C-alpha cells in the first residue's frame, strides 16, 4: 500500500509539475510517507521514475483498451480520439501526455527509462494497429492500408497534439493534429456502399 501511494503521488506530481522539477522530498510530502519508507521502496529518483512509467503505461492502456480492443469502424476510432481530446480539455491541455512528459524529461539522460518508454509506446501503438487491422479484416479499410504505419502516424499526431495543447493551454491544436491523422486514415476507408 505504501509503495502504491508513493507511485501515485509521484505520477501526479510528475504530470503536473514535470519530472525534473519534482524532488523526492516533494513526493514524500505528497504521499505522506517518511524518508525511510520512501527509500525502503525506491533507492533513488531513477527507480521511482521507472515505477511511474509502469504505472502510467498501465493506466493509459487500461483506459484505451476499452475503446481500441473493440474498435472495428472509423466511427469507433473517432470516439476514442474524441475521448482523449475531451479528457485533455478538462485541464485546458495544460499537462500533456503522462508518458510524453516523462519522455521529454528523461529519454535523453536515463537509458533505462528510455527503454521502458519505448516499450510503452510500442505497446500503445500496437493496440491502435490491432484495431485498424480489425477494420481491414472486416472490409472497413482498403486492402492497401498499412495498420502499423497508420497507427504510428496517429500516435505521432496525438503526442504532437498533446505538446501543442500544453503550450497553448488550449486543445484546438490537438484537435487539428488528430483530425489530420484521422483524415489520412479515412482516405483508406471504403465507401459505405462498398462495405456490404
């Protein structure tokens, strides 16, 4: 329970303030733990960052699998992206993607964190690609559509959109970036009369 409380507190602080701005003392205060409790579970900040990456990855994938594991139409894909944008709009886009924020701060300096983040993004893109493959299998996408490439392009738009929304404190740039990616995917969508 103590470890979980520490990780949750660190995840929130990292997301709101940024990884590099948060100290272990900040995490200790936010989690209501003593120094000995914190160091019992985490030898240093790097270890805590990696625990937060695992925590945020699980949270994101749990949320997104609810939409993407059943996705079999372009409309379902739009519902998922609308959900992501609307969740980000609650905070006026202020904090960005929980994983993207950590990647910006740590990917260049912590090879362990970078490897974990890469694996997290690969898994996240894989969930999107699986939904696009279902669309291809059921005839919603043309035969020449490449689900893996389309999923990467959508993730790139999503991450870029998070960053632009964070700096603007407005989700409009995020909506535009994601809509452009969706328009590209939609260019591979078969006309309804061809989907019989």
